[in-house]
C-alpha cells in the first residue's frame, strides 16, 4: 500500500516510521514551514499533572501515550537512534501552601492506582526542591513526581524520520497540496507533479485547515503561538534536573544536558502565523521564570524559539479517517500536549491508514466530530 504522510513534525515522523515498519510504501513530505511546533516544544511528558487530566477521554489517551514512550525510546535505541534528549528526570509541582501540597499529592496518588507510571509521589520542602533544581526559590514547597520525563522534540522527530528512511520511507523537502477526485484523496501535488497514493495522512499541524480545503471538509485547527526561552547555566550539570511545574501559572522550567535550561512559554491565541519574538513574550516568560527561579537571573541568554501549537476545537486530538473522503486520514489537534501525545497519535494514524485496528476507539477523536463543550486545556 502506498501512503503519503504530509508533515514531519513529531506526529508525521512517527506515522511514517510506523507505516514503514508495517510494510507500507511511504512518502514523507515537509515544507519546513517556519514555526513548526515540534522544533519549538519544551518537551515535558507528564500528563498526570495536567489540568486536562480531568477529561477522561483525554486522560486515557494521554496515559496510553506516556506508556508508549519508553517502548519507543528502546525501539529507536535498537536502531542506533539514542540522541533524543529523552530522560525520566522526575518533576516538581510547586505548591504555594501546605494545604495545596497535600491536595496535589492526594490527587496524584489517587491517579497512580490506574497509572503506576506516575512513580513516586512525595512532598518536598523548598530546600529539598532547590537541591534538585538549584535556581529555585528556597521558600516554596513542592510535590515530587518520579515518572515525569522530558524529550527534545526536534531530535525525536529527526530520529523518527531517519528511522523511517531506514525502513524505506522516501523523504521530500517540499510543500504538498492535497488532490481529491470523486470523493477520495487521490494523492498530492509536489512541485506541480501529481503523486498518487492509496492514503494521504495530514499531519500538517497548525496548517491543517488550509491543507484539507481541497477535500471540501471543514476541520478547524488554529495556530497558538508559543515563545519559549533557552538559557545556559554553565558550568552546572543540568542533565538530571527535573521539570518544574509551577502550580497555577501554566509556565514551566526544564533542563537538558549541556547546562541548558528552558523557560516556557507564551500561549498566544489569535497571533496567527506570526513567528516573531516579541518584547511582551520575552518579558512574560522571563518574568514567570525569575519569580519561581531567581537563580536564573545570572544565566546566559541563548535563544528564543517560536512555534504554533495546533489547536483543535477542543482539547481532544483530531485523529483518524475523514468520514466521506476515502483515503484521507488526519492526525493533528494535539495543542499544548503534542510532544506527549504525538508519537502515539502518529502510530495510530499509521494503523488507521493501513486499515489495521487502531487499538483505541477513534470515535471521540474523529476529525469531523462536533467540538466538546468545555475547553479544559491549560
Ligand atoms: C512553545 C511550545 C511548548 C510546548 N511544550 C510542550 C510540552 O512541554 N509537552 C508537550 O507534550 N507538547 C508541547 N508542545 C506542543 C507540541 O510541540 C505540539 O503539539 C506538537 O509538536 C505538534 O506536532 P505536529 O507534528 O502535529 O505539528 P508540527 O510540529 O507543527 O509539524 C507540522 C509540519 O507540517 C508541515 N506542513 C504543513 N503543511 C504542509 C504542506 N502543505 N506540505 C508539506 N508540509 C507541510 C510543517 O512544515 C511542519 O513541519 C509545545 C508547543 C510549543 C509551541
């Protein structure tokens, strides 16, 4: 079977990799549009503490996605792909009062019965938290969550793409336009040439609405701009520093090897496809970072990345075959959680494209479903 995957962010790269492993003939096309979310994403993989965890459909999907990670990392390591920035470094959820600390611990412990991947849940004093992430303020209590991980989205997508190529996927660095005929996706136009396929997978992130226009279906995906700041705290060894999730603000900190600390991020709905770094964005991100981690005031500024989170009409993915258009699968709408959900969602999209059981009920995430009423996402 011939499959064309459009978009090589984390979702498309995972889809191409899985489809190749399942024996499909795969073409992966990406236009390298500025603002790819995967390349800008922070990389926190910790769905159990998310405000979206109150939505049972999202939570079940996210838990399955988190369980998928260690397996995928091991599989890629078997192919020689070890440079993913992945690490189960644990997480600190900052709590501004002992009562809040207890509430957070209890909520996580209650969830742990069904999700043992959550790992250790322990209350820490400010000094204990600071011993793990030295720039933190010394006065704030925290909850330690042992199962939290982080990944470098850019490296992960590149690894998946290389692994897919190793399994026979053909890569093209080009824009692809969807071509539909007689109620089915016929293929894509690349540089004016029609490339036919049995199935086209739209893993086109925030650009999905325009990509699907040729199919005559209205799938609502809008870009939410995120500005995220990278700092250097040389010569500190940051390779095991945990992710830091301040309780309410939605901002966060994490670290990778090489003394790199990442402070995120703005959530700018309505900014459109505008990839500029703005003084307002920088001030917001650095203001929140320094309020919880004043020790970062003397760090070295490295860069600011900008990406467009693909926001669907609600917090659930848009995933699976498009009803009424044969040969068309959509895999997007992962919003602020796509580095957590993306590898799993891409693998499901590949199975859906090949007509294999998805292993999960796709009805609630169908691309043309009605939006769910409450937007619970952070
Ligand atoms: C600042 C920021 C922080 C984030 N932090 C986290 C986090 O900590 N944890 C987490 O789980 N998630 C996080 N996310 C969310 C996550 O990054 C995204 O949800 C995820 O990367 C989306 O992946 P994607 O493959 O759907 O889209 P993208 O990565 O945007 O990829 C889409 C690709 O499609 C290509 N494309 C589009 N149209 C065409 C076309 N017509 N032809 C060819 N190519 C095309 C584009 O070039 C692009 O490469 C964050 C996002 C941002 C912006």
